[in-house]
C-alpha cells in the first residue's frame, strides 16, 4: 500500500474537506500543454462537428481546472510528482491518486473525467486527440466519471491505475482529463478541458535511473541584436524528463551580473536531445561573462558553467542631415566680407594721408 502526501502543499497541510462540502478555490490551473481548450462548430454534414480555432463569442465560457492532491511519500522532494502522476511500479500493482476538479465557467456544468493517450517524442509531450486510448489509459479508471458543479465549485475524484500482471517493462504516458461542454444560442458546441500528465514506469526492482548531460554553453547575437545563450541537453537516463531551470551571468564588463533568468526546456524523451535557448536583454554587453546554467527535472539536477561572449551590441544608425555645403558656403561668404572691409579701410587711410593741408 502506497503512503501518500498532499501534492502542491506541505505534508502538514490540512486534510481536504468532505466531498459534499463547498471547497475553497483551487490552485492555479495547469499550464500548457495540460490546458487544451478546443472548440467545435457544425461542418454542415449530418449535423457533425469539426474542430474550430475560435470558441463561440456569445455563450458562457467553458473552462475547467484540475490539480493533483496526492503524491507518494518517497517522492516528497520530487517537484514533478506534486504536479503530475509520476511513479514506478511492478506488474500487478494498483495505485490510487486523488484529484480536485473545478468548474471555472459562469454557469452550472457537467464535468466529465476520463483518461486518454499521450506520448513523448522529438516534439516533447504530445497529446492524442479527443479520447484516443493507449495501453496506459486503458488501465485507468476515474470515479466519479462525471460531476455536476456550480460555478467555481470543486469536487474530489479518485484515479485508479491497475497494472496487469503480465505488463511489459517500460515507461508509458497518458493524461487525466477534466472536460466541460456548452452550447450557445447558435447551437455551436464549445468544449474546454484541462489535464494532468501521467508518467508511469513499469518493471521489476527499483526505479530506472534518470539523468541528463548539458553540453558547452555558447553565446551569440541575433540579427536584431538579441543576445542568446544556447546549450545542447541529452537525456542519458531511462525516464522522460521535464526540464526547467535558471541562467545566471556574473563577472561581466565592469563587474556586472545578470539573472537569474528562467529557462524552460520542455519534455525530453528517452535518449532524446534538445537545444536549450535563452534569449536575453538586447542591451546586454558583449562580455566575457561567467555563465551558470542550472537545470532540473524533479529531483534530478545538473549544472553547467562556462565563459561566454555575445558579440558587440549593434548601434542604431542615426540619420544626420549633411550640412557641410552650407558650412563651406557660409565660411567663404564671411571670409569675402572681411576682405572687402579690410580693403575699404586701407583705401580710406591712404586717401587721408595724401590730402594737402589747407590754410585757414
């Protein structure tokens, strides 16, 4: 039997209120790609619906939130396990997790709860459309499967994952979805959903190791002058990773420092590679800088350091009016006037000296 702690809160947090009670607002809704809010509209063929990029502008919103309540006590320090269902189990094991779902719409809604397929590849964590099933999602049951909630009301649900005794070793992926649907005055059906990722490793013995390597740090500057630090990251372990972290710059020109700057590297598949790219302020001097890049996936952490330069800061061209011709013309005119005045003065002086004296 698994021992669980409250996810998203300290282990000493108060126990959730009974399901029949009105609960406080939920924590922030999951960020993408957990949030998936497609809309649908008629395609004119037998009343069926096709996906639409724009929800109906006139009807009430169809938004929903879901968050994980439980995490295994042995993953108390694993930040991923407080946001996603992340675990390693043996074949034949059954695990349970509680989730909290919230109706964020302005009207009373029926919230559907179900599991659907997902995968991790070169494009990161990829969500399957609609209720597409895979092996892991077929092992998952959620009770209740539906919950009618008033605006901003929450309810608790139980997720049960039953791993068959003959399940092959390996890591599998799925999503626990909470979904609401609504119809506006034009009979356009809008669907909104939010979900929690599931990373489930199956196999005998202990959990497969997680690990990754960070390549050399490289600095550069884009055509518009934006300085960019890049580094290649490689998954060297046997579990998918969700990488994020911080970049710090120190010992820059004049003793300057910069950061920490948040870094999002996304999901890295087994054996996968990705280039971490951090864009910085355009005014950042060339360098050199002492750079430190810290990345982590849950409790698996790595750091890389190096000296980087970004190239000179481009100077914006200033359009100046060419006044050299005016200056030259003005100078010549002034010089000519001085010469004329000098000539008149000399002539008058000579005339005054040569004039004969007169007798009164």
